[in-house]
C-alpha cells in the first residue's frame, strides 16, 4: 500500500508539468530549387523577442525535427552564417512544414559546408564521444550518457571500462573523489543536455596519477551562454524487488564575469542482495546462503562559482557534499552436511542490522592563467577532502544442533561500533608550453592523506554490553605522495602521424600505526612511470594506434591493518603491514574505421600482485583470510565495437569483449599453482527516436 501511494504521488508530480507545458514537434525538409537536399544547415527557433530557444542541423536528406512549447515563433535557416530561408509559424499542434526552398541568391556556391563534429573521434591518447551530436546520449543524465559511451559498461549502476580493473571519473578535467552510490548519485545531478563531450582515456598520460590498472573518463560540460540562466527539475522512479525514487534540480547562471551552478538530488529506496557459497572440509561441507536489504538514503549537493578577472585569468571554487545513510538488514544460514551420509548435522543462523552514516565534503579552488597568445597556460588546483563514516551493527548468531530435536547449542549477540575519518589535501600545477617543434606540458602534484579507523566490539549476549578488547581495534594510516611529470606530443607528415611520450615520477611515504597492537610500519619508495603513444592516419576513414604504460596498484589502509577481524567464531580476516605495491606493464593496439567501428587488442602483465588468501584449518573447521603478495597475472583481450546510426530514427551500439587471463602462484601449494580462464561479454544498445 505504501509503495502504491508513492507511485500515485510521483505520477501526479510528473504528470502535471506535461499538462501545463505541452510540447509540439516541428518537422520539415530543406531543399535547393534543383530539388537537392541541403545538409548541415542550422535551423533556429526564435521568439517574438528575437531570442533563440532551440536549434538543430539538417541531416543528409535535409530533414529536421524540433520539439518546442506552444507559442508564436520565427524559424530561421542559416548556412555559413547567412540566412537562406525564414518562416513565421504559430504552434498549437504538431506541424509538418513540408519542403522549404532556400533563397539561392543568398546561398554560397562552390564552398564546402563546415560539418558538425563526428559522434566519435580518435586522438592519439583518447577517444572523444561528442554527446551533443548523439540523440541517444544527449537525453537523460550523465549516467545515461555513459551507458552509450564507447568502451564503457554499466551494469547494476556499477561503472567499468572494458579491459580495465578500475575507472576514474573526471568533470572538466578534475577527478571526482567519489565511489559507489555517491558517484552514481552525483552523475545523476548532471543533465546530459549540458554535456559537450566525453573523453575515454584507456591509457592515462603522464599528467595523471599512475595508480591502478585504471582508465579515465572526462566529462566536458558545455559553457553557459552569457546573460542567461537555466533551471531544471528531475524525478525518477525504479521498481525492482523494492521501490526507489529520486528528485533533484539544477540552476545555472552566467552574467558578465560571474557564473555559478547549484545542483541537488535526493534518492530514497532499497535493493536486495543474495549470496551463496559452499566450503568443503575433509569431513563436512558448509552451505552458506544469505540475503540482505540494502537501503539508500542519499542527498547529493554541488555548488560552483567562477569569476573571469580578465580575458586571460579566471578563478573558481567548487563545493561537493554527499550524505548517505546506507542501512543494511541481513540474514544468513549455514547448513552443515556430513560428507559421508550427506545428512544435515547442524544449522548456524545469523541476523544483522547495520545503522550507517557517511558524509563526504570536498572543496576545490582552481585558477587558469593564459600567459601568452600562442597557448602557454598555467592551471592550479587545490583540493581539500573530508570523509566521515560511522556504523552501529547488531549481530546475533544461533547454532542449532540437528537432528537432535533442534537443541540450541550456542548463542552469541554482538554490537560493533566503527568510526572512520579520512582527510586529504592536495595541490596540482599544470603547465601547457607549446614549442615550434613540440607541444610540451609538465607539472607537479603534492598529496597528503590521513586515515583514522576506530572499531569497538561489545558482547551483549547477557543484555549488558561488555567491551571485547580482542576484537576492538584502532588503526591510523598516513600516505604522502610527491609527483612530477613531463609530456610531449607532436604531429607530422601532414598530420598522418601523431606521437606522444611522457614520464611521471612518484615518491611515496606510508605509515601504518596499529595502536591496539602497538605496532608501527613505515614504507618509502620511488617509482618511474613511462607512457608512449603512436597513431597513424591511414586515410580519412582509417586509423591505427599503439600505446604503452607502466602503472602501480598500492595496497589500501585496510589491506595493511594487521588486526584480526572476526566475521564469525569460525572465520577471521587480517591485513598485512608488509604488503608491497603491484606493478603492471600494459600494451594496447587499436584500429578504427569510419569512426563507428573500433577493434582493440590489449596485453597486461601484473607483477607481485596481492589479494586475499583463504587458509583452512583441517581439524577445527575455521578459516583465516590474509592479504599476501602471491601471484603474477597475465591478461590478453580483444574488444570489437560497432555503431550504426544511418537511420534518423534508430541508433544502435554493439560491443564484443573476449579476454583470457593466466596467473602463476608464488605460494604453491597454499594456493593452486596456476589459474586461467576465458571470458566473453556481448552487449547491444538500441534507441528508437
């Protein structure tokens, strides 16, 4: 009943604007007097006050389609800035203007018309997806636009890059310090119609951090028109196992030297998680089945302000706040079976309730200075981040002996209280320095991070909380990094060849302080990360490119914490303060045809990789999970992308991803000597307009 009320409310909320602001469609076809269609002409809709409210380019057949509200308008059609057709119309229904003939006395003959940018462009170090030229991508929000971005895969609102183990999201070149639901909610605050293009960087150049086998996605927003403001309201509904709804809005303003943006989005709902596993012991097998209800209560806010001091110097500030209460209700059942008789010998039933609160605050100051008229430019960014998380988790476990009349043989009730605080301050300087023979850029970045983690566990089986010193933990972690980089690119042989080379040097110091265990571990290291790119333009339709990069994957503070974390009386996990970072070498070969077909072949070698190792006890039915540097990994894969957009009413995107992985263990026979596997992913997306 409650869900029905919510649905009725949202239907009423969403329905009213449609009734009040009815939208109508204007269609037509632009022709020369010779009945030849005119493509790439600009159709502009003007109000009686001569204000442009909509525009579009004609397609290959000279056709156009524009949606506007009821009213009186002037339709102007321009080519190379010259008005070649004009018509006044009154809109109170859908209108087909039929064939409009251009005024050939104003038309420029024998001059090539400048076409709009292609939907997909290939550069030496990135793929550019021009969102504003795709009907499918330019509607909805940024998350919807990413769903049709080449090389990006979104499943269950988790964003991944094909062939990469991680991904970093940027907006206007600034990395977002957001993950999971916080990142998804932030992307939903950005309307796709405000996105100019999306850059997909599978091999990040030296300018960016070498952390992780990750790619980067940069969302470039459109610049607001001067003396303008815009306000929009969005709402969404989703019904899976449980109901989720969201409501938000965005306001932008630009006047003279001032511009600002305010955006907010509130999301409330929940989803279901299901997991199962089987652990085989010499005499028994444990069958585990668990379910959980994961609540989402997120409020995401963004405030930005920029000031143009003069034509060469601008300053700006951006504040992001995300508050989330991701509570969890979960239950788990473990069935114990005798390996010989296959009879059930016991049940272990667990139930948990987590009350959580997370809050992220970030503040960015940025400045851009044009130092001359030939492209020399200095950019400065200063960032502050504070992340706070608190968890109160009640957890109870009942062990039931079977088949002996269901006798209760064990009861355990616990309360876990966890508080985490993360602080980071960083500054980055980037210099663009074009030379006659080379486009050069260089810079530096300083980053200082501190994490405080405090865990307290209480036994509440008797009704009175008793602090458990053995399962309570306080851990502090510091990581400081200093980085410098230089990068150069050059185009030659009449722009048929593009090359780029870079080097990044990172110096890192870490300190892990296990306060509970009175143990401090410090690690210092310096690493070099070269990058190289080469692209050859075979002709206007075909390009081939090759890239190389060296990357690093550092252990997180939780991987380094040596404290034992008990998930049950039979299982615990612990970090390893002696973990070393993993290094990878990556190669990628790309072939592009007509900017709608792309073939990629990649290879990656990861050395000294780390992960969780499960060590089982054969006699006590217990397991230890520990982090170790224990394997080298080799990956090879192939990705084929095909886009079809020849029909004005249909956009189609297809993707085939095939990969093979092989790993060699360094701790055999504790783990298998080697593992390997083949994976295939096929995705297709269709949009009918």
